[in-house]
C-alpha cells in the first residue's frame, strides 16, 4: 500500500516509524501512578511510625512524671502530668484523638483471703472514648480480685508494701495524613508502669478543688 504513496510521503512515514520523541513522556505517564503510590505510601508509613513513637513516649512520660511526685500527690500534679503528655502528643493531635488512663496500684492492706492489690485512685485524660482495660478506681480495695495485680496476662504488675506503682494505659486513634484507608482503621495502644519515688502518702488530695479528671 505504501508503494502507491508519493516518495516524500513514504519518507515521512519511515521517519515517523523510527522516531522516539515522546517515548519518555509516555513511559513516565505509565510509571507516574506507581511512583506516586510509593511516595504517598512511604509518607503514610513514616507518619504511622511517628505516631507509635509519640504514643509510647506519652505512656512512659506520664508514668515517670506521676511517679516522681514526692511526699504526697494532688490533683494539681495530675493536671501538670497530663499537660506534659499533651505537649509530647501535640504533633499528632493527641488530646482530641487519644486517651490516657493513670492508675495508682497499691496493696489493699487486707489480710488472709482478702489480701491483694487495689486501684486506689484513677484519672483519665483525652477525648477518645476508651474504658480502662484492667479495672477501675476502687477495684480490689476490699477483696482479692486483683491479687495478681493489673496488666496483660503473663505480665501483670504489682506494688510492694508501703509504696505504689503508677500504671498508665495510652490509646490513640491513628489519624492518616493522605489516604484514610491506606493502612486501615488503626488504634495504637501502649502501657507503662513506674514505681513512685519517696512518696509517703499515696492517697490523692485536691487542695485547689479542681475538677476531677475522672474516667466516667
């Protein structure tokens, strides 16, 4: 069929067949979705890892700071501890999407079959609706229901006589930065526990009549 074309037309067709101009653009158009997926996916995974780091830091910071309060502890100290947690979680909007449960685990002072651990007081912070996993304030006070302490099975925490353990549960609903369902619904949870240091009175006071950060 080309033999019936004029010679200049045949020459142009042969030149067009040999031409590679625009090939790179076509290849780039095919590879762009893959490149974007890798880039955006990498950013999302990095953000998810950062959220894990922040939530873990919040759990350790709250438990450590609450355990450092000496002599006695007041509601004002709890406010300060939670304010520090908000500072750590500022980059992930933690107060709006997270929940802290701070429990004071102590021996219940009972004897015989009623001896065990108790949650003497418990305070919560954050807007996420999450219930304490291992018990609420008052549990174990008059019985041995918490004789093994609190925490996950096989790794329960107990407190020694005359002291207390600040046990912290932190839960965060991950907020994606790019695609909401790229990683699926993700709830991050970390726990931490620190012994109190040099605190002689484990009961919490409220000398300024502050609103309680209750868990109800």
